[in-house]
């Protein structure tokens, strides 16, 4: 029983470490902000086809999930136009200023 508990704890720690590594990091948020304004905002302001979208629209984990799994499935062709690195930068910017981040930000 004791051993089982210990194993559970180790697995929990390992999973936690793995997910923190997977979280957005390594992108350039300044470049991401520029790219978001330039490429995403044209469809993502109030009244435009994609609807208003700011970093605050999602939480940090929601942004990561969006970039990893969803990949803009509402309009998948959009994603094909971006380089992997640019998406990483945009992901970083949105993540850094997400609703539950240290520096939530509406501009973008
Ligand atoms: C050509 C227009 C267009 C561009 C450019 C565009 N989008 Fe979208 N986006 C859409 C449309 C249309 C939807 C679907 C909106 C809906 O379902 O109401 C959408 C949906 C989304 C959603 C889902 C919204 C939600 O509530 O979960 C996110 C997040 C998103 N886009 C992010 C981005 C990001 C980030 C970029 C830039 C890398 C981008 N979009 C560029 C048109 C666009």
C-alpha cells in the first residue's frame, strides 16, 4: 500500500514535469505580438468573421491546447500559411498575456 502511494506520487510529479515542459516556451512574444496583429487581427476584431479575439480570450492552458490540438480547425487552411516558428511566437505572446497569466493584456 505504502509503495503504491509512493509510485502514484512519483508518477504525478513526472506528469507535472512533462506538462510544464510542454507548455508554451521558447517563442519570442514580441515577434508574436507583431505577427498576431498583422495576421490574425484582420479576422479577429469585433464584427469580423472570426469574432473578437485577444490574449484574454483564453487561459494559458487553453491557448496551448489550441496551438497543439485544435490548430485553428474552424479554418485549417489558415494554419498552413504560417511557419512553425511564427506560430510558436504567436502562441508565446497569447500565452504570456492569457486571462490567468501574470500580465493579462487585452491589446493585441
Ligand atoms: C481569414 C480569417 C482568419 C484569420 C486570418 C485567422 N482566423 Fe481565427 N478564426 C476565423 C474564423 C472564421 C473562426 C471561427 C469563428 C467561429 O467559429 O465563430 C476562427 C476561430 C479562431 C479561434 C477559435 C475561437 C474560440 O472561441 O475558440 C481561435 C483561437 C483563432 N481563430 C485564433 C486565430 C489566430 C491565433 C490567428 C492568427 C495566427 C487566426 N485565428 C487567424 C478566421 C480567421
